[in-house]
C-alpha cells in the first residue's frame, strides 16, 4: 500500500479491512496518523546539516 506523506495539516485516518467467507473471518483496521516527525529523524537531519556546514566551512 502506497501512502502520501503525512503533513502538518492535522491527523489523518485510514481504514481498511477484509473478509473471507469460507472461514467466516472478517477484519477492520483503523489507523490514526499524526504529522509529527520522530525524534530520531530530527536528530539525523540536524547531524547532516552540521556535517554539511562543517564541509562548507572547511572548503572556504
């Protein structure tokens, strides 16, 4: 399943499910997504920016 990136516009809800009549099995899954980045992603982005700044300063 391909999803568009979740932005900062607010929460998004995705519902999907399925049914197998031979086994009388049915499922419904609800996902509530928030557009808040993980702390690890922010740390990696900051480390990358510091590395780029150090390289530019070293070349100048």
